[in-house]
C-alpha cells in the first residue's frame, strides 16, 4: 500500500534512517507492508520547477519510485528533482544512477563530517517511465542504506 500525505510518522522514519529531521512544510510518501513502513520519500524545498527529495528504504519497488516521480511531475508540476547524498555512500550513489539521476556537483563539508554529492533527475530521464506499467517486476538494487538528499 502506498500512503501519501504530510505525515509526521513517515518523515520521522525517513529522517531516522538518514540522520536528519524534517521541518514543515513537506509532504511524504511511503510504501507500507503489514503495517510497517518499508520505504519512504520526503519532499521539501519546492521551488515550482524543482523539489528536494529524501528517500530511505529497506526495500525499494518500481511502484513506489513511479508514485514518487508522478507526485513530483504531475502534482507538484516540477520538471526535476534534486537529491544530495554523502560522498561516502556508494550504495546510494548506485541507486541514484539507476534512477536516472546525474551527478551535478559536490558541496564541501555539507554534512559537517563529509562532503555531499548533488544529483538531479529530469522527468524525461526517469528510466522507469511515468506511464509504463510493464517493468513492475524489475527491482533496483537496494541494501537498506536509503537514498535521499542527505544520505542518499
């Protein structure tokens, strides 16, 4: 089941996984299995054309990725999404590459103890398609490390 709304529990779960806390305004989207959140997105810093996205996942599905990107494109009207990840988080960087995100820069000491890598993804570069339903069985690699703008 996919849940979407400005829920504090989803934002707290994502924040706990990635080591940050979110302050409103934000919205959140989660995949809930047997009453437990297994993956969640938090969307904040919306600027009309772009939104910052934070993601954490124990298990990440194509369905959730499509739902999140539909939210970014269809509901928020954004052409792109921005992610930041720790420079030392190779698993997150791999996940962002699989999502179609491109490395755009580096921010020195963004996390105090570590640089941040800045990624962006344009709606036309999203590899799973916003309207395709046939790739549902394909699953990107994830090891529970999460993907987000803080610890992707």
